[in-house]
């Protein structure tokens, strides 16, 4: 029970019960029980969420889907598969690799995060720049709705009739019910891949190159940035020969037909020289490519080399404002006396500033949260958004008015109530509206509020 009181965020709750569901019927029984007694419930996958989305409201029923981990069927011809929500992201791609296909969304936590969690948060990942995030790769969902009924949203056909309720469910952070099966789109493995690591003497030059590449009409499969402190932390763990002397490094990957990849690589290198690139390292083979990506995807864990705790946001800003926002992040954290590691999806402007700290230092937690709020406020102020992939959860719930008007929030609340009139599915998350907070789920039917 104690293990399930939190996710990967720094927030905690209290689970009233934990149900280890193995079938759709198990999930349905748990949801019906919650409805009968007016108890809140929430689904939980691997618990790798960073925004408190899987932190249980006091006494909630936690429905763990970790044992629902079967790949139900694979249609190689039509490139789609039905999987249960507990299937791990990377396991799915590994088990279908022999068919020459993969599941495109690849969060940094893909070794441990589940498909159900990806659906809940509409997760992205480094390789979603060209292919799109989870919503672009989910065709249909079998779901248990908050009233205990079972339905299928979307369908295997390209354009199902009716409203796009599948699109509404993906990214709903558990407020619309529990996904029990997911029909995912599979992508063909590219015939050729080129991976480059580029060193820069300034973060601004690296950030500007990202805009140059997209403006030139090239959309790489991935464009990731790591600053010096990130490179130092990762290299101390991985020993991959990363350029710890550089102010920043860009990890750029191009995929496709060999001729197109070669052309894109040559043009990107030319643009990089114009931005003063210090050095370009091109992966010689799959093994070297894997090491470079291991460094990028293991960056969050590597911060333990510096401080025992970290706190991060995942705002998204316009690419044209990327360098400006990064400089502001450095200014804010320096003012608060906090070390910051910048590692992020530069291609789509999805920032991941990790504020690294020691929670045992008096007053440090308050400083970290204050600095985080300033970063979010500035990001939204330049035309950005609160979250690119981690979700709103508890962490950013009270920041929603920075981005949405009362009318916007009311519309979102209305949609939420259409799925969950009793407000027992993962309550107190996402929406700061008084109507969705507090103990509304405990108010008797028919009571006037």
C-alpha cells in the first residue's frame, strides 16, 4: 500500500486499496465497486509519471494494470496490434522487431513505462518530432467507463464514424475511465539511419541551429539537446566519450531512404558550420548509435551524480524563442542558487529543465518550487504551453489558469463530466475548478451545492 501512494513525482497520497487487475472483468469489478460506495479510483501503470497523475486521492482504489501485459494480436499486413495497457513501451517494439516494424512513441522511460500510461498522458519522446506523439499512433481503445460499462472508442478502420472519442480519451490522465486494451499503429523500420552528436560553445548557437534545420525544410526523426552539466553527469556514468567541455550538444537523427538521409545529413552539417559547430561525431554503427541514445535516455537517472533529488517541468515553447527561454531558465535558477540540467526535445521546443537539489537542505524545496513556477510562467508568456508530454496531474493543476480562461476550463469540465458525472475517476487532477476539487465525489446524489 505504501508503494502505491506515489508515482515518480515528489508528491504522495494514500491508497485505500490496490487491485492487481489481470483482465477487463477485474477492472470492471473494481470500477463498479468504487461507484457503488462512492469511492474514487484511478488506474496506475508503471508509476513513472512525473506530474502526480498516479498519486491516489485519500483512500482511493488504485487499479494496477501491470499484470495486464499481453500482446493480444499483431496484424503485420495492416501494421497494427492490440495490446493490454500493462505492456511496456520498449517491450512492444522488441517483440515485433522481427516483423520490421516498431511503435513510434519512445519516452525516455520507455524501458519501464507502460502503453496504458502513454495513452493517459499522450506521451511523446525523442523520435516523435517527425512521427507524432501517442495520439497519432492509437487507433482504438477498449475502456471501462466510470459507470462500469465497457465500450470501444475509435476503430481499426482509418476513419470511424461519429465523434472522435478516442482522441478525447488519449491524454485524459485517467479522468475518463480505464483503458483495458489498446489498438496501436505500427511503423515500418527505416531502411537507413544516421545519428550525429554536435558540439557547441554556446547553448544559444545550438538552439538556433534547431530552427535553421526546420526552416530549411528538413524534419529529422529526432533533435535532442544536452547542456554541459548534463553531459558531465551522463559521462561520469556511461563513459561514452561525450564532450563534457562543450556548452551544449545536439543529438540529431535522420532516417529514411539512403539517398535522402545522406542529403539531409550533408545539409544539416552545412547549417551547423554556419552556426559555429565545434565538432560533429557521426555514429559509425548501431552499437555506437545505441550508446549515444543510452546517454540521452539515461540522463534523468544520471543526475544522482550531482544531487540526490530533482524537480522538472516540461513546458513547450516556440522554436524561435528557445534560446531566449533557456537563458531565462539559467537566470532564474542562478538567482535561487539552484543547479539546473537542461536536456530536452529541442526539435519541438519541449523543455525539460531538471532542477537538481538536496531536499535535506532547509528551505531548498520551497526555492525549487518557486523557481519552477517562474520557469512555467515565463514559458507560457512567450507563447508556450504547460506540458508537452508529462501531463498536468497535480503538479500543474493550479497553473492551468495561466493558459486557459474560465470558459476554456468550464468546457473541459463539461467534457470530463460527460464521461464521469460522479467525478470519481482520478479526481482532483488537471482541473483547478472548484467544481472538480475537494470532496465533491463524497456529496450524496441529489444534494444541492
